[in-house]
């Protein structure tokens, strides 16, 4: 039997570690505010230098107001024998998120309007919310609902809605040499036991940040772990002046399932969209590029016309387009270590392109430089041109200070990594110099 290589063992270990973080976070009952959200940030803080911010209830954030804080201790529906037939302690999706408190006995007819099921998937429990309208309810499987034949039931939701705060986490990794140009990485941290949406995003973002902590990088990276919509709006309201530093951005979500990759372009278009397209194409992975639309995840907040930041969204399966979305079937089995690791590899490659995308000037532009005497033309005369040699010629030909390495990779139809390696070699022998004007957009 062939023994696994050290690199394959490391890859398998990485995927397991990423899935382990998802598993650790999965049982926590999260919402857009509350103790579960803060507990989640505490877990992430064990991996990253995470700073927590709290925005008080009632704070005006543009056209929105930070809501009351919601916490829940217990919830159930008991039958006439006192048996819990619906129990929050066994699945936190059983309660409509942000339900107001209630404790009373009611008839089945009275209870029915407060019960939510998925008839097309009779064993699954749906995920429902009521963030901005006082209401209450239970989510259960259609099979559980069909088995409810008693006339009366005891109903209890032991929750609180009170003044408190909205919490979010931020991890900022300063750029090399004090560079304040930023790459924003954002993911929502408010969903309860849903593994793909969006614990997978939290895991990929966390492990990307850990990689960046171990290396130098020219950009400053800002990782945001925020409740969806109201969290992004709150962060933008409190940091409006510094958003001009954000040059590129990604919202990460639904990255742990086996679906094809999907990238949604930013509103304005920009380098990050080109980078995503290039990396996905070069990876050979199944993927689809989609135009911007003003709905989805928090990219729509960052891309609102007042900010118009170059922030796209990367996922595998798309929200609302896979059956498991917002159901109990989005569980730890639906998310795999291999998919998480592949997603991290794609995002890491995007970061590598953003980091390496520069413009250069050919210092010997009159005719083709003699690469052979510099040890950079490794072939026998008359043989086919190798990719390495061709990449060097592309870089030399296009490096007029106006074309970035990404421009060259796209025109040559070659992987960015090969073009960047060629540029490094040519700089090393004095045939290229940095144009000093950054990458072209």
C-alpha cells in the first residue's frame, strides 16, 4: 500500500482542523445580538487576535436602529403527559430566532399559526427569524407536526428582549511598511446551528487570517465577524471615514459543501473581480461568475452607492439555491473537510494574486534580451518553447509600466503564479524594475 506523503497528511490535517472549528461552533445558539454571538467571538478569539466591539441598543446607524438584545435560556412544547415533544435543548432551530417570551397552555388550533415546517422535506426543521417584529414561533419537522393530536399543549419560550448591545469582532493585520491600503474579509456570525451558512465562512476566514499572521503582506487585512445586515451597517456607520482605505474585499459564505464555486462581482467592478475570475479559471474547479445584484449577503451593504466598495462574494452553493439552505440538513455532515480546505486554497490564491500584482518596466526594451547568458533560457535550440520561457518573454514584452502582472497573465492565458515567478527572476537579473505605480485596475 502506498504511504501518504507528508504534504497530503498536512492537507488532511488542515481540513480536519477547519471542520473541527465548525464543529466547535455548531451547538451555539447565535443571533444578531446576545450571549451566543459573544460566545462565538470568544471561540474565534482563541485562534486570532480578535477585538470585540459593542454597539448599544438604540444607536442610530444610518437608516437603521440597533435593536434590543435577545437571549434565550429554554423553550419547549409539552403534550398532555408533560413530555417535551419540541425541545430547544435538542435543536436550537426549533425556536423562531428572536421570539418574544411566552408561557401558557393553548389549544392546538391556537398554536398552529405559530408552527413552521417544510412539507417538501418532512424530516427537516426550517430556520426562521423575527428580528424586527415582535412575534414568537416554533420550527419543527412536518412529521413532528403531523404527530400532534392532543387538544392542548403547554408552550414555553424562556427568552428576553432588553436593552443591551450588538457585538462584532474585528481582526486587523497591518500591512508591511505601514501600508494602510486594506483588503476587507467579511463573514456573518449570527446564524445558529447552520454549518454551511455560515460556520464554513467563519472557518475559512479564520484559517486565512492564521496564514497571513505567519507571513509578511503588503496590504493591511481587516477581518470582520459581524451579524448580517445590521452588523455590516453598524460597522460602516462607525467607520465611514476609513472605508476609503478598502481597495479590495470579499464576503465569504457557504464554503463547506460540495457545490461548484460561485463568485458574485462587486457593484463597481474592480481588480478583486478579475482576480476571482482568474484564480477560479486557473484552478480548474467547477465555477460560475455572476453579475452584481443588490440582494444576498453583506456585499450589498459594502456596495451600497454611498460606499461603492470593490467587495465581491465568494461561495460554493448559492443561498436559496440548495435544498439544505436554512434547514437542519445544513449540518456537520453536509460540510466536509475537503471542501473547506479547497475553499481556503481558492481564497489564499486570490490573496496571493492581490499581493503579487504589480507593474514593472523592462530595463532592456530594445529587442529581446539575451536570456541564455543570464541562465533564464533553459532549452536546447530548436526544441519547443516551454511554459517558463514563454512566461518570461510575455513579462518582458508587456512590462512597459502600464500593464500589471494580472494583465499579462490574462493576456497570455497563463497562471498568475507562473507570471509572478518569471517577474521575480527577471528582477533578480536586472531586466525588470518596479514601475512604482502599483497594479493597474
